[in-house]
């Protein structure tokens, strides 16, 4: 297990390790709030790379690394921006022509989470 001091080196090594063996690679994140310590670990059972920091400056970099690794794990590429040639297609007015996205989770009825009426507390005896 090797702690890498430079973030850039860690990010490159982590992405390279995942590209080398995507089916065996594991990625672990540990946060200790009492110490304010963040430890990132990526391993493929033969190579283990770790990065440790106490600084909150690395949170944006950490988020971008997570996004990059998740896109690789899902085998997705970032969506390209639409070119001007494709934006000249005729557009329909009105909501009826547009497909609606549906959620796989059914909507929950509003109200108390317990599903009942809250009991009143009994009066205190004197």
C-alpha cells in the first residue's frame, strides 16, 4: 500500500489501474469526521494505491474523480453539446408532442409518515 502525495499522480494512477482491470478493481472512500481525514483507496488485489488528506480543498477534485470513475464503470461518455446543424430541426409547440419522463418509483401520498393521527399527551396531575 502506497500513499501518493500528489493528487494529479493519484488520479492518473487510479484511472490507469481501473482501465487495466475494470472487473477486479475496487474503490474505497473513508471519511473520519473526528479527525477531518479523507482516505481514498483503489486496488485490484495486486496493486493498492492510497491518497490521504486533511484539507477540504480536495473535495472538488475528489468529486471529479468520482464522476470520471463512475462514467467509466457505467461505460458512458460525457454527453456532447448539440451542434448548430441539429438545432435547426423543426420544433413542435405544445406539451402533447413531448415525451414525458416517468419515475420508476410510484408517488407517495402526502401526510404523516406513520399514517395516523398524532396522540395528544395526557394532562399532568397536580
